[in-house]
C-alpha cells in the first residue's frame, strides 16, 4: 500500500480501492485503473508516467565505494605566528645620561 501511496494523487483510500480491485481482477494495462472506484481517464492520464502493470520490481542492492582513509596530521604546538628575533645590534647610548 505504501508503494501505491508514493504516487502523486493516490492516498490511503484510493490505494485500498486498487488493492481490493486487484484481488478480484488482475490488471492487464494501466487503463484498467479507470475501472477502480475514484479513478477516471483524466486521473489515470496524469499518473500514467508513474504507473506500470506487472510484478513488483526486485530491490536492487546499492553498491557504495569503500570510504577512503584520509591521513590525520597530529596537532602541532607551534605558535601560529613566529616571534620576531631579538635585534643583535647595540642600542645607541642616551645623550642625556650623566657621565
């Protein structure tokens, strides 16, 4: 029933009507849906692309690619900004100092 309700325009009541009809008379074409209570030609024409007659399709397992291992770099303790090296040049003498 859930699969039927996934079609736009088919709710729980219409889905049940389809199931009840199908138990009595199997569908031979999508047009047979017009014989079900609640379905007219216009309604069937709107849904035609989403409908098919036949056994339910088998579920196909989805294959996924294995996850890639990404190397993780260890955290560093280095500072984000390198400190400037101290100047090795001598400071000029202050001219105001007493001699």
